[in-house]
C-alpha cells in the first residue's frame, strides 16, 4: 500500500489525479490523505470525484471515501479494460483535467479506450481542450503516446455542455528529449452565442502582437451556437502553449493580447516546453524512465508531480539550472 500525503507541495487536485493514475498503472493499492489541504475548500470537488470514478470504471478499482468533500480515499485497482465509456461531468468541470487523470493509465489497457466526456472545454485554471489536443497530446505523441481527440462541442463556464471524444490506443512510450523549435504559432479563436466579430478580434490582436515580436502566426476562427455562452483563444508552437478566456466586459482585443503575451514570454525564454506542460509531462517521463526538457520556471505543480511520481515508480528526476532556464531530466 502506497500512502500519499495530499497536502504535500502544491497540495491541490493534481496530486490526486497523478496518484490514482499511477496506482492504476502499477496496480498498487493507494491511500491518499489530507486531500486538497492547501486549498481554501479542502477535500474532493465534483471534478475530482468524477475523474476518480471514471478511472475506477476503466481499471475496475475498489474506491473508499469517494464523495464530495472527502479528505481521504483508498484506491485499489484491478485489471484495466478497454471499451467505450461515456462520462458526464454535469457541470462546467474541466474535461481536460478529467482526461489528465485517465491518460497515463489508458495506454496500458490491452484494448483501446474510447471516452466521450461532457463538461467544460474552455474553463479557468485548466488546460483548454485545444491545449490538451495540440500541446499536451502533440508533445506526448513524440514519446509514442497514441490518442485521437475531437472537440465536438465547446463548453464554457457556468453551463458547460461541451463534448470531447478521445480514443486512446495501447502504446509503448519512449524517453524523449524536447528541444526548442522555431515554428509558426498556430491557434484557434472561438466563441459560442456571441457576435462573429468577437473571435475575429481576438485572433487579429494576437496575430499582430506575435508578428510584432518576430514570430509567424496563423489562427483559425470559429463562431458557433452551443448550449453555453463564451469565448476563448488557444495558441501553440508546438510544445509551448497559451490560452485566454473571454468574459463579460472584457474586450476581445484584451483576450487576444493576454494569450499572445503569454506565448511570447515563453517563446522569448528559449525554453522547450511551457510552464504548464512542464508539470504535465512528469508522469510520462516517469513511466518511460527518461527524457528531458527545459522550462523557464519550475512551478510547485512540477515539483509536486515529481514527488508523487517518484513515490510510485523507480525513477529519479534531476533539475539543473542552465543560464536563465531549468532543465528537468529523468533516469
Ligand atoms: N492556462 C493553463 N494552460 C495549461 N495548463 C494549465 C493552465 N492552468 C492550469 N493548467 C494545468 O492544470 C492543472 C491544474 O492542477 P491543480 O492541482 O491546480 O488542479 P485542480 O484539480 O483544478 O485543483 P485545485 O482546485 O485543487 O487547484 C495543472 O496540470 C496545470 O499545469
């Protein structure tokens, strides 16, 4: 039995997602205490309950303590099964964060796993669905991770109702060294139930700012009518990503500018991955016991994910400072 103190480091939701994911991969029974102790509202929230419940369906786990507000769970996984699973988060809870919890284990299933998830595609404090598809999965595909992801409907806060289909294939991942890549910044600017000029203005502002800083940019624009109302933009190049969400009273130009500013900071730093991907790659580097990247900052999320991963797997991470950047490697 592995015991994980959920108040370690960042002490948020990510420790739980990584811990149950690696529990499912290794088959080790896991007890997590002090869940989200460092957050103002400790204990499991709906999105965490949904993520653990969904993973438990895939690996036939027995779970104790799985309810809202719970600060202790026991997760006992069994054999992983392929198949089709429909998961309705029921709120605008983040689809990408739910998938973040299922993705490390899913490639170890003997059969492919087809997930249809209903919830939020573009919500705060989370990767956007476009970020997950292009930055996270784009980067993981270099390791050999195989997943097809379709964003069918967008879901914004508070209504949600977005729909994503992800098909994950059994695959073997290999250590990969991520290097900075001078590519054209690509992007998607979108809205639902708002005037068509909103995503156009977001995109145009982002493109002109990025070009002023010496990078090329191309952004696709979509305006649709879905159940929820909102707007956003995600940019990527290829393992560096950035996103910004619209909200009432915030000019579309500011949304475009916010996303552009972030990606310019990341690109100017010369890092090979952005600060968010830096924490997201850790479990996969642990699973294939190798690989490296550079990032402009090592966040508490990254340090915490390193700690959790080292509790489950026979892997050791090293962080070295190289000029203004940090190099993270696994062996
Ligand atoms: N703008 C963003 N772009 C890409 N990834 C992001 C972005 N914002 C957050 N993330 C990622 O989302 C995850 C959030 O983890 P965190 O522990 O904060 O999650 P949580 O479950 O929402 O928890 P809590 O409510 O406890 O904060 C991390 O992997 C982080 O890198």
